[in-house]
């Protein structure tokens, strides 16, 4: 198993808690950051723009994605142009569709051709990737976030789809494919194998990076020790009478 720092894929931290983001910023393995409105709300942020500007002041030299918060495409476009002005390292996240299932591809095309860096998000099908790849070609730097983890949640193997997406973007050098919403650390290696450029992960997953390549017998022992320690700390007792009942 290759060490994480020898992989080609870039690891981005996904979250909106400032302390957690700054913790990951101190880790040179983390090459960028992504956020979304759900994570921002979960972090208890009261002012979206103030939060974003504060983060950008603290993290000025790695790409960070902030998402539009509108559902109407005209409003999305206005917000996207404003968000892009918050910092040179900003990628504006545009959902692949609005809540009425209307495609955002035309908006993505206008923005990228105007030099705005976009991160097209919430993709889950090959057709969506194909449509986005077509309009991103020749535009500004861009990311295409395919939610492999959510695809896996439906019982589908995301690897064939991610492989197909990587192939589609080979002819679009200004766009990078993101394996989004991973469910486990192993997904970093899955994403590397299929040719993704980036994988996003929450801090909970990223904190498991220290386990990469760990001796499995040692890990087994540590697990047994944990179970025993917790049993002792809980004060659990199996009495002789209970053992006789179990044996009888």
C-alpha cells in the first residue's frame, strides 16, 4: 500500500467548522477545501459571507469552494459572480440542477466562459458528467464533483461510473474530477486507481490517515484492549450463578 503522500490524487478537506478547517490547513497533505450550505448550517454559521471572508483571510493560498444559495438561475448567476470576487482561490459551487430538476449546464457554461472558476456539484450520472464536460472545455479552471459515496449508498458500485467520468474529462484539461462524499479512507485509493484528480473528505475520515499501512495484528490487539478496558470501566459483572445458568 502506497503512503498517502506518494499518491497523485489531491486530498481536500470538506467542512465548515473554522477550527477544523485551520487544523487541516496545518497539514501539508491537505491541498484544498470544500464547503456546502448543509455543512455551513451544521457549523452554526450566522453570516455566510462573513464566514467565507474570514476563512479566506486565514486560508489564502489553497482552493476553497463556496456554494451559491439560490434556486433561480438568474439569482444563482448573480451570487456566483459575487462569490467569485471574494478571493482568487475561490471556486463557486453550482449544483447540477435546481430543485425543479432544471439543468444548470447553461449557467455553468456562461460562468466558465467568463473566467469564473466553478465546482459543479451533486452529479451522480454519466450523462450529467458528459454534459458538464462539454461546456467546461476551454473555460476557466473547474471541478466536477461526482458524489460517489451517495451512489454507493444506493447499493450501486461507483467505481465504473467514476472511471467513465475520468475518461470523459481527460480531454478537458482545465477541469478536475472530484470523488465526493467518501464513506471510508479506502475510497482515497479507489479514487486514485480510477484517475480522479481530487477526493474530498470530512475531518472524521481525514483523522484516520494515521492508520494507513498500520500492522493489522497490532490493530487487532488494540481493538481487544479497547473492548476489555471499556468492559472494566463499565463495571460489568458475570456472576457464578449466571455462568451456571448459561452452562445448564
